[in-house]
C-alpha cells in the first residue's frame, strides 16, 4: 500500500485536536477493520460514519471536527485505509452486511445515527434497507441516481475506461496506473470548487495522501463497479427511519434535480442544499454540513 503523509496543514486541525480520539480494530466479516472514535463515550448521540469510494476515515474528519455533543465512530471500509479486505467480493451487499456486523460487534444497539458520504451513502442506505437498526440516517453528497447519468457523465465513462485499463494491464502496470499521482490530481481538480487557493491546495494534498490507500487493485476495482452499478434510489423506499439528505448545488456526480427526486422516494426525508460547493462538502463546507447534522440528530 502507498503511504504518503500529508504535507499541507489542515485548516480544521485545531478543532479535531480538541476532541478525545481513540483508535481500535475488530474482526468483521473476515476484515481486520480499524475504526476511530471521536468525542465522549457518554455523548447522547452516537453516529456511525461511512466514508466514500477510495477514501478512508480522514476524509470525514473535517465534518466530525465541527459536530457538537455527539460521539462519532468511523471505520475504514474493508480494503481501504488501515482495514484489510473482506473474504469475497466487495459489492454493495457485502459492504452493507459488513456494516451491520460492525455495529453488532461493537454492541452499539439500535439507538444510533448512520451517516454515509458519496459511495458511503449507498452502503449506508443498503444496510438500513436490509434491516440495520438505527434511529436516523444522514447522507452527505448522496449518489441519488446512476453515476453514468450525472451532469458530467462523460467523466464517469472515462473513469470506467480508466478502471477497466487498471484491470486489463499486467499486475504491476495496473497497480501503477490505479495509483498514478497525475490521475489522482486530475480527479481532484475535477471535483474541487472552492476559489480559496489555500483550501484548494489542502484538498489536493488530502487526495494525494489518502486516495491511493487501498490494499490491491482487486479491491478498488470491485468497489468501483459497486459504486457505478447502484445508487441510493435503489434502497430509499425501504429506509423507514427519518433521513437527512445534504446535497450540493454544484455536484457533478449527481445533479440537484435528482436529489429532489430522491427525497420523494424516502418515506420520511428532508433535504438541505449547500451552495457554492460540489462533491466535496466534507472538505469545503464541513461546518455547514455539521450544523445540518447537529440540528437533525438533536
């Protein structure tokens, strides 16, 4: 696994440092799953957070840093970050089953809030639709419709070709392509929206540091196929708990009209739209996201 330490200081570091933070690991579905706990164990609300595709727990830390009066438990998805892969295929169903087993292994009960970002929104929705007990669901930058139909679907199709090439090439060449720093930077440039130069620099550094921390190409290819073969709309009607959708008005993965359509598919859902940001709410507008989450779970 490629490990590159961040070089640009986080603008949210001082807030995160003020939180009690513990790391631990647990064996779940064959995965040696590492997870981090932020906040006090006696907090009235516990949030289990699921990060997005090719990410790991660091990605949602800016949102965590702005939350108040909650405990957040955040694992690295199997095969990403510090967590080892699952026994078999890394499909949406497999990740959803892993999430339910993770919650059970930690003895969290049903009085939890589940939060998912991007691909994590699909995993979280699938898990609740399949019976994971929770009292509320929060989806940040939810994948509301098939990724190939997004406003920049051509980029998604290029991504399909990129991951296909990563699978078709010999092992060493495929690994090199999938971890290529220039490609990671192109992806980052396509998603970032802020005009703040220092914030842009930090976002790119985050992607440079954490976007290639996957175990092997089988894992990342499985997860990519899962991310483009399903979306939250597949599971929304079977999610019975109150749900908060936090969407962005400049999201190139899912256009805003699709988010309004997704809201109607849930039995009980509200939608908060954050302006001036795209698919990186967790990096560019974490305070606004945290305010919406805190109001919803409280």
